[in-house]
C-alpha cells in the first residue's frame, strides 16, 4: 500500500492509503506503485487518480510537485 497525501496551500485535500496512483507529470503520466523508487517531480495541470480497494478517486489540480519516498506519496498542489 501507498500512503497518499494531497495538500493545497489552504488545506489537506486527501489523506489515505492507495494501491496505485497516477499523476500528471511534466513529461507525461506518472504511475506509482508500492516500493516505487524515490522520485521528485513537477506536476502539470491535470487529474490525479488514486485506486483504493476497488474504487477510484480523482482530483483535479492546476499543477504542483510530487515526492515519492518509502511508500509515501506527497503532492503539493496548486
């Protein structure tokens, strides 16, 4: 499982465990699975998709940054 946290300047948008996350990276889509290599990337405007126990959650962002480290995904979104 991955721990996903999506934070905007005003509040925490989402915090929970996911099995898979897709992010709109600057150079294309980023797919993150458990035990992903450490990563720091710019995000472009688009949709974050998180799979949670058979369901799918989506979040629209205007851009931001993502850090992946030790099964934890932190998104700083604008």
